[in-house]
């Protein structure tokens, strides 16, 4: 609808309207409307395909790739082109951060050997083997270009594998290894790709590649540690969950950009920052902040990882058309891609066998060490190991002289170290990976979007560049669909045993018992008083004593007989004080490593829900 606007012109003696001008209303440009429509339809499609995939029992990324490939050949369907640099620098960091922040650091440490083997050694072996194959089948490309393409197809994508594994009940340790590999191998592959591209220009040597790799890893770890520590401490000072989550959204890039500026691995810095943040968050961030952040990050990760798989499928026709415009052979690209797929699958299978054998060696060593550790622990338990720990304040009651205190602290630290080692030994004995886990691990090497995006970063002057990108796409699509669709069959055939649910229930029950002891220490303290120095009402003490556990469902705040606001204020104050003591005890228990990460996560989640609810009620009752 049009409207008239009258324009006034002021002359020397008088002003009069010169006339009315008809103007059109503000109109959004067509490309903006098209982009908005495509984005809205894309999100709806992702949700619909993911929901349908759950009913079919198929991993959503697999369905989205198939749907995208089909839509790419439908006339009229837009083919949005996403700059590969945006994928590597804009999408990959938040995805890796989301995965790292939810991974218990103790699980990552205990599985460092298989994760390093798969994410570093196997990536290097796959790069060398694939590079040799590409140069043999495509003699027109140089060795550095062949190794660059080999680095492109070397990293795996664990999204589909872990999605299938969780649904079919894979053991927790196997899922941790797959997730850890997915977090780290992108960094290894991108560093090798950068070195190979430098070799194309003749500016790097073999020793230079090794030195660059070590430098990239070392600097990335330092940057990630610094960013992670600063992150939790700064966000711990923010009292608004919205502001806190908003800051968390930029942390992946705060870690990524400086590391890249130092010519290190930005993605590895993001992973380290995420691991540090996830480990330190219960110590510095409020329960409400952690719950809000977890929900928002799950939503963001769901949309990002599924969107890139859909875009991967939609890009197929564009790749084929570009190859044909360059008068290159599409059939040749398919053949080379299938051969490379077979090679990377075979290399992973060959590599997994000695890796599982090495893990068996760790299990045998753990069995030999266990009696010795039990003897040391018995001797420590028979004597005084150090100062008593006041879990309410998180500090030690220091007694005795200075030298005596130092000796007791050393004993306490030594006892804690022995406890951790003993817990690690129990982990290797109770969660050993046998040949069944090795078979699943060998067949879970699907490639994904990073392979396609990294291939598109090849220099424009690379000979037969469109052909190489299409080869990378064939490798990614073949491994993703072939291994992803058949992985459930492999898991069922080998009959890999799942984690024992009864053991987990016993673990959780025992852990809750320890937290209840922390609550009792608070309630039984003869010096227990309110913040204003007054005593708590006996009815409130009994009510909090009855509620001092981690409930499966959030219980309602009990009302006092006369609905007095003071009694409710007492309840909130004392209950939050008990929850704080339980949280401190949970942190102390976590440091020992004697409980599984699943049990610790359940207990932490229960404490967070209860604390968040009560903190919100306490804030609502506080006058402005």
C-alpha cells in the first residue's frame, strides 16, 4: 500500500507546500526474504527428518544426507552454498566446544591412549596411505596435493556413530573413545592439511611438518587452558543466566581465533577450553547457569550439526555440475572415491587390532598393580593421613605446628594420589575393551562434513580441483552411509555387552549416601545458626533433614502450618546451605575418581535442579 508524504519548501518570505510525493513503503530485498525462507524451511526439515529418523531407528545425520542428495536433483530447490571457511571457523568451533564441555575430563584422561592413537597416529597413517593411493590413481597431481587430499579424508565424524551407539546401548567407555576421537582428530587432520598445502608451494620439509605439529599442539593446549580458566572465573561473577549463556556462546571463538593467530590448532584450543570449562563449571558457576547453558547448547549443537549434514547432501549436484563444466570425468571421481573409502576402512581395521592388544596390556598391568595398591591403601588407612576436612567451608582445620602440618598435608596428597591410581586401576579392570569393542571401533570410522569442507579449502590453482573435491565427497558419503547404516547390524552381531545397570544403580546409591553424610554434618553441627545469628525453628530442621537427599523429581516447598514467610525463608536458607555442602562433598569425591562419571553426572544434575529451583524461589521472595 502506498502513502502520500507532503514536502514543505521554505522560501524567503513564506513557506508553502510544493506538492505531495507518492512513495513506496520500505521493502525487504528479495534475497533477504529468500534466505529467511530457506532457513525457516531448513530448520523445520531438520526437526521433521530427525523425528522421523528416531521412529525408523536411523541416525538423523544419515537421513539428512540422503534427503539432501535427493533434494539437490529436484528442480526449483535452492542449493545454498556455504563457504568452507565458515564451516571450519564458524561451525566447527561451537560443535567441538559443545561436545568437549559435556565430556568428563577424567574419562578423557583415562582413555587418552586410544583417543591419541585414533586421533593422531591413525590420522597420520590414513593421510599417508590415501596420499599414496591418490598419487597412484591420479598421477597428474603432485605428491603434496595427494597428501593434502589424504589429510582431507582422514578425520572421522563421530556424530552418527555415537547416535547409533547410544540407542543400541554401547558401553560408556567405547562411546567416550569415539567422542574423544571426534574431538581431536579434526585438529590433527587440519594441521596435516596445512602442512601439505605449504609443501605444495615447496616451503616445508618433513622435519618442518613434525615441528609444526608439535608447536600447533603445544600452543593450542596453552591457549585452551587459559581461555577455559578465565571463562569460568569471569562467568562466575555474572548473576544473570541469560548474560552467562550469552558469554558462553563466544568462548569457542575466543579460544579459536588467538590459537589460529599464533599459527596453532584453533580447533584443539577449543576442545581444551571446553574440557576445562566442563570440569570447573560446578566449582564456579551457579546451578541455574549450568542448566540454562546446557539446554541452549544442546539446541545449538543439534541445529548446527544436522544443518551441515543437510547442506552436505544438497551440495552434490553443484559439485557434479562443476566437474562437468571443467570437462572432467565424474565416473573417475566415483571410482577413486570408492577405492579411497575401501583404503581408509581397511587402514582403520588394521590399526584397531594392535590398539586393542595394547589396551589388553594395560588391563594385565592393572591386575598386577592392584594388590600392591591395596597394601599401600591399607597402611594409609591404619594411620593418620592428614587434617580433617570441613566440607561445609571447603577448607581444612589446621592443627599443630608448621612442620607437622606440612607432613600431614603431604600424607594427605599422597593418599589422594594413591586413591586416584587405584580408581584408574579399577576402571581398566572393569571397563576393558575386548575384541567385540574392537570390531565396533573399527567399523565406526565414518567421514562427514569436515571432509567436504576441508576439501573445498584446496587452492584454486590446484590441478583438477573440482575432481578432488568430488572425490572427497564420495569418500564422506560412502563411509557415512555404508558404515552408518550397517553399524547397528555389526553391534548386534558381535553382541557387545552393555554397561551393567545394576552396578550403576549401586554406584549412584552409594554416592548419594556420601552426600547425605555431608548434609548430616551440617544439620548436626551444634554451632548451626541462621545468617542473622538466630536459631532455626525445630520444625524447619526436621523438614530439611527429611528432604536432604537428591530427589528423582522436584518436590514442592513444604508449607509451614501457619504459612509464615519467616519459616519459609528459614527453609530456603537452610536447604540451600545443605545443598552447598553436598556440592562441596561431590567435588571432593569427584577428585578421587572412585565413582563412575555417569553416577557423578546424575548426582550433579539432581543437585543442580534442586539448587536452581530453590535459588529462584529465594530470589523471588527477596524484596527489590
